[in-house]
């Protein structure tokens, strides 16, 4: 088994792919909300 097959093997399972998609969406949402909160907090200080 080469390293590429080792890394791609979990993608054969549907629940693993759904978990990756969900975690990517959560990561993007948290980044957007975090940036908004930081910028809004900076706006309130001035």
C-alpha cells in the first residue's frame, strides 16, 4: 500500500466524507463569525 492509497482509503466511507464536509463548513462559519466579532469589537472601541 503506497502513501496515497493510505491517505485516500478513509474517503471510501460515506460517513467520513460527510464528516469532512461538515467540519469544513463549520471551519468556514467559525472563521467568518470570528472575523465579524473581532471587527465589530474594534468598531465599538472607537
